């Protein structure tokens, strides 16, 4: 990012696994800069899902840098996740035709359940695969693969935990960090909001705000995808030897299994 230092910008790395995001400031103007962001960012900006895209530039290294308006604000709390605004923004994302069209133009194919199951089965380490909670979950996944029509697949974020939601100081709500975007069954996002953050007694109300009715089919699909995502996170943390977080995800997976045992 020497190019921007030379132009007089003060850059502060924002951390994260990629090390590609910066807060840039010059003469009181603040921007969020990111290297090698997906072209999908432009569509997200146009829909108001992320802070407004200001420009995109290719620098001398060949890398593409995007700049967005810097938004002061805060992450959502766990309690915030059960609110109407989260449900409304998820509905906007899942029903957006422009977002779906853009991902298709970028060559993305639907991430159907069979593909997700194959990825899980081929990626587990012997240690994770041998854990009894994971083994029980894998058996459930193999026996209860949802039947999904390609036409029902929509744009999904894939990592909707509360750290990826930004509420600005001017009361704008954004969902950020779209590196894991996919075309898939919206239940893959819904399950990872409802199971960790929303009491079972409030699921019907939250889903009505989102725009659907809760039935056994939706409940079983949310459970299935939540198993997939929990196992993925268990393996992710095991790969990085972060065993405290790995065990937290194993505990979460066990609780989901117990909570919806009859589904």
C-alpha cells in the first residue's frame, strides 16, 4: 500500500486474517480501504447492504484497491440480533435480484446440500472426525440431506455472526465481510441467526418479520445447515490449534442436536 502513503494518506491496518483492510485518513477525510475485494462489492454498495463504495483503483502492483465511506459505529450485540432490523435486512439480501444476478455473472454456481456435505466429508481431520458429537452430526447430515431446487437458491452471506454487523453512529445498519458469499438455500443464514441468538419461543415472530412462516421443512433445513457450519468452524479452529474456540463450537453443536432432537 506504499502508493497511498506516497499520496499522503495515513493508513492504519485493521487486522483480521487477511491483513488486507485499512483505515485511511487524509485532511479529515476517512475511508475504508481493502485490497483485492470482490467485484460483488459494487452491487452490495448499490443495494445499501455495505457502506457506499467511493472508488476502485488498480495500483502499480496489479492489485485492486477499493475505498468505501468510513462509518463510525459499533458491532451488533447478541441481543440486537433478534431485532426487526436484522430480519428486514436479511430479507432484503435474500430477495435481491440484482445481487443474485451479479453473483451469477461472476460465475458462481449454487452451493447445494450435496456439495456442502462432500466438502465436510473430505476436509475433516482424523481428530475432529473421531469426536462423538461430530460423528453423530455427520450421521444426521448423511441421513437428512435437504431437497433444494436451484430456483430457490438465493444470495447468502455465509457468516452472519454479530461481529459482521455494523450499526453506524447515524443509525444505518450494514452487513459486512462478504468474502464467503454464495448462492444457496437462505436457511443457511437463518439457522446461524436463530440458533445462537434468538429464543425458540421467538422464532415464529422473527421469521414473520423476515417474511416467512416457520414450518417443519424450514426448521429441518436450518438445523441441517447449522450442523454444516458448526462442523466447519470446529475444523477451522482445530487447524489453527485454537482449541478453546473449537470446544465452544463442539458445545454449540451438541446443544443444537439436543434442542431439535425430533426434527
